[in-house]
C-alpha cells in the first residue's frame, strides 16, 4: 500500500507492442501519456523478416488465411502508411496515433525488437526492473520465465468479451459470428490463453455495416481507458478485485482460416479508407 501522506507512485512499465497494428499503436500512444506510468522500455514484435525463413512463414500463413485476406492486409498497411504520411503534411495537425518506435526515439525510451522469450528479450525486460508489463495487442505468447519478471504482474487488453471470446482476432470473430454485441477486456496474463483474472470489461452494440477495423479501433480506445482505470488503482496501492465469471461461458477461437474470411467477406467489408482517416485524426466513437 502507498504510505500515508504520499501520493500515488509511478509504476515502472514495459509496453509490449506489435509494429503496424492499429490497436497496438492506439493503446501505446495513450499509455505513454499516463501520469501513473513510467514507461521504461518497449518490446516490439516486428513484421516477418524478408529472409528465406521469414518468407516461408509468410507463405504458410497466407495459405491458411487465404490470398484474398493476405492481400487485404497488405492493402490496409499501404493505405495506413500513405494516410499517415499525408497527416504530417497538414499544418498544425499531428496524427492522434503515432508509431511506438518514433515515440520511443523522441522520449529516449529503450526498445527491444525480437522474441521476448529469447534470452536477449528476457534480459532486456529484467534490466528495466518493471513493476508491470502491459501487452497491447502483442503478437507473441509470453512464457512463464517472462511472466515472472514484473513485480506486480502482466496486464493485457483483449479485443473481445472474456471469457466468451478467448483466442485470436476476437474483433473479427464477433462479426463473423453475426453477433449484435462485442466487447473489450483487461485481465492479468497467466499461463493459459486469455484465462487470467478479469479486472475490467465493457460491451458495445454492433451496428449494421460496421467493419472489422472500426470494431478494432473501438476496442483499442476503450481498452486503453480501462487499462488506465486499472493502472491508476495499482499506482495508488489498490489491487482491483477480479470479476467473477463462469467457465460455462468460455469459448476459444483460433486464427481464422480461408473459409472464415470468405464467409465474412460475403457479409461485410474488412475496412474502408475513411476508417483509417478516422483512426489517425479523431477519437473513436463510444461504439462502432
């Protein structure tokens, strides 16, 4: 607990970030402004390298998800890069969300790129002596050796309503399944997949015609707010009580495959260019 007469202390925090992921960039940009956090390091999960091994992994991934979805992701990344570049040309305006790499460079925050579970990754995290790790749509599974490093634990913002939407791309599956409600959850990470104690969550109603990117953006903006609520309590010496849930509600969803994406594309668009402008220039609405 915080000693009497002392204000909340800043928590030494290492952020876990995925390069090029709009949800990851949104959460990271907001947490870098959090007064209760001292960001002492950033671990970046980089895109697949253009090496023989990297290209083999990419080819295997594209065979699983289908070439149509693969090219859709490439097109989305191109649009994001172009819009982001144009954003810097607007006098007096800066993008609402910026790349963690640039923010870290500007603020002198140490960064590590690669596998967090490697000896080098674990050594980097341990050297920052963190109170917390915060996973912001991080594209790596954390092993027990990493989870044991932070003094208070590791928080995750999950883009789905737990425990009903455990697993990969919950923001896709909730649309693929035709749900009329989605959600976002903040929880402790444990040895399972999205099975740690739930600390905060919020639901939203899904409007007809909404895209996957719009749902993702909403989970990131609202998820960052929920994270702030939790980290402010931790900084003040209060450990939030977990939300009781029933395992009867639990469902696990793997990485979608070609058939899942084909079904999705018959019903909805994956993203619109105006979604990207909204993501970079203004805050997401209260619901998608």
